C-alpha cells in the first residue's frame, strides 16, 4: 500500500497584499509544514510506503500524480481552499482521499463535501483503522478520536520527510517541537482546545530528547511554539524546566539548538528571574510574543489603557534586560480596538525601540468561540477560506469599517518598516521570520 501525503498551499501576508512585498516578501522563507503529516507518517506501519508533497513549493501535479492508494491531506484554515480544489480534482480521477488537521476537525461537514473520509481531532488513535479501511476499499466518511491520545505512546514526528522535500525556496532552519498537547483554557480566537483537546498532556522527556536528536541530525533547530509550556497546570512549567536542562546539556552551540519560544505578555511578567536565567542558559534568545489574545496587549493597544500600556513596556524591558529578543506579533481587529489602535502600536514600537515585529488581523477561525459569536451576530463577511490568513478582514469589526481595518493593517507594516531594514534585517529583499 502507498500513501501520498499532501500539504496544500496557502497565501502568505504579502501574497495577499503585494504592496507589502518590500517589507515581507512571500517567496523566500515559508516556514516548515505543521507537524500533522510528520505525526501521521510516524504512526504509519513500516510496510506501507509513504511520500510527501509540499504544494507550496511545487503545485501538486494532479494529472501526473504519483500513484497511491490513498491521498492524505493535512490543512489549517488558510489552506482549505487549495485542499478542496486538489481533492475535487483527484476524486474526479477516481482517487481516494482523506483529510485531517485543524480545519477538518473544526468543519468536518464542509471538508466532507470534498473528501472521501474526514478525520477529526488527533489522528494517531484512528489512523490504523483508516489505513485498513482504505486497503479494503471501505473508507468511512468520518473518523473521530474520542479520547485524548496517550502522548507517552507518541513516536517522534517524521520531520525527515519534510527535509527531503526542501528546495532552495523552502529551507526552514527550524521545525516545531511540541512539548505538550491540548489546553484547558478557551481563549476567544484559539483552535487548540477544539483540535487537540482540553486536557494538557506533556510529552515525555525521552521522546523530546529523541526528537531533538533527530532535528540535530537533520541540521535543524527546534521552535517551541506552545504558550502552554509556561502553565502551572499538569506540571507543565516543571516539565518545561526539565526540558530546558536537556537543551542546556545538548553540546551544540546555542544558535543551532533553538530558534524561539512562543509566549504571551502576561507569561513574561509572571515568570521568575530564575526561569529567565535558565532559558538563556539553554540557548533561548528570542521570544515569539503573541499579542491580541491577552488582557495586557488588548488593553494597551485596543483602547489605550495606561495601566496595561505600562505593563507592556515592562514586558519589553524584561526581555531586553535578559537579552531575549522580543519578536512581537501585533494583532488588530479585536472588538475592543478603536481606530487609535494603529497609532498606539507604532508609538509603542518607537518608544520601546523594538526593531522587528509582525502585524496580523484578528481572524475568527471556524470552530473558535469568536467564530461562534460572530456567526450568531451575523458579522462574518467572507467564507473564502484562503482569506483566513491573518492578512484579510473576514468579519465586520465592532468599532471601524472593514476597509479601515484592512488599510490600517497595511499601513502598520509600512509605518514600521519604511525607512528601515526589512523584517529579515536586510536593506532590500526581505525574508519573513514569522511562524
Ligand atoms: C507550525 C505552525 C505554523 C507553520 C505551519 C502551519 C500549519 N499548517 O500547521 C507556518 C509557519 C506555515 C504557520 C503559519 C501561520 N499560522 Co500557524 N501555527 C503553527 C503551530 C505553532 C504548530 C502547528 C503544529 O505543528 N501543530 C502540531 C500538530 C501535531 O497538530 P495538528 O496539525 O493539529 O495535527 C494533529 C491533528 O490535527 C491531526 N491531523 C493533522 N493533519 C492530519 C492529516 C491526516 C491525514 C490525519 C489523519 C490527521 C491529521 O492529527 C495530528 C496529530 O494528532 C500552530 C499552533 C498549534 N499548536 O497547532 C499554529 C497555527 C496552526 N497557526 C495559525 C495561524 C493563524 C497561522 C497564520 C495564518 C498566522 C500567524 N501569524 O501565525 C500563518 C499563515 C499564513 C500567513 N499569513 O503568513 C493558527 C491556525 C488557526 C486555524 N484555525 O487554522 C494556529 C492554530 C495558531 C493559533 N493558536 O491560532 N503556522
Ligand atoms: S491561546 Fe494558548 S492559552 Fe489560550 S486556549 Fe490557545 S493554547 Fe490555550
């Protein structure tokens, strides 16, 4: 049996808005594929052949498609448009298709219109059944992993499949390393509790050690993408500290081990100096500081709350004091944002002298609490999934027009980067570093 995995393409910021190309070109650095396919390939029995195609690098050639018994797609919302197009074409040629990932988990009925089978939630628990059914020619329309998957049984993801498929246009120097799965909170705009479940499960250190060794062999750094690492729930923070020791004992130079740690503003203020020191000793020199989900960034920029603004300045001071580069992802379009949000962000950037950041438009991703609210309030203005990429306004904002929000977003990129080096620190011809 042969399974062809496909990672469908999606638009980066500057592909949606070519006027941004000067600051954030779309074509040079695309980021690695999410770990969905690497995770499913890792639990595919050895006797089954697997192949991987990254449609962002070379469009998947439907007419000359490599023969396979099953075409397996993984996608999040921005890639759904392309996933549907490819699946429709494959099925028109009599091929069998299955999909999983964030969008199929949140919108199984919509995905089901285009695929023979849809897997919702973590795929590991049902993948054997999918493969057996596909081999017997009896795919079912839905497969659902009901219980949170036991992460102590996870093999390291097959990132090697991605690396084999790299090209000069897609050569990420890092890949995500998941320290945990799931989250017990339910932030307005987040899909994690809905896809990976509400129980926070930490991945055993042996598996992390092995994944780190695999990345090292492939010459790649790890990106720690989960903000849940800093939680006290389920011993996540203790687990994280122990992981930092593993990282510290890894003899490679710091730069080769880790690229960034995802975190939020309140977390930066809540972690003790001891932990900050441990982060530095383990080679961490960049935070990917996600804004717009928490009360500090919402208040500081959305409506100019002076207390929140002072806290946000402390966040940057703290990073600078510990020599951790804060790469801030600013989000605009929350319901609390008024038209002053754009100026407040630029003013903050100037005052704190941060030299690199990104700007994103709040996007009501299907299945999240904010999506449910906006559907109920009849505020969704676009269901073109490829526009759900944080670069387009897909809903009616509360305190401004959609056009004002769209213009404000483009002006933020221009306002920040015009007259200075681009997002990659070069005079011209940028490469994006966002994830
Ligand atoms: C790495 C990453 C990226 C990578 C890869 C993207 C991707 N497709 O995942 C890159 C760099 C491309 C990326 C870009 C963006 N990202 Co991103 N990213 C992530 C991140 C941090 C990790 C993804 C990951 O590897 N997860 C681990 C894997 C194992 O989980 P999983 O994919 O859900 O897979 C499991 C199941 O879904 C299922 N499954 C998955 N695929 C398949 C396939 C089959 C066949 C089967 C059976 C099962 C199955 O089984 C898997 C194992 O249990 C997530 C956060 C997160 N924790 O998921 C955000 C996340 C996916 N990104 C997000 C967003 C919004 C973006 C951006 C749009 C904006 C931004 N600023 O980040 C940009 C895109 C475009 C742009 N405008 O420039 C959102 C997506 C929201 C949504 N509903 O789609 C997330 C969830 C972050 C968040 N909390 O909001 N991102
Ligand atoms: S944004 Fe972070 S804390 Fe909030 S629900 Fe998502 S994973 Fe949990």
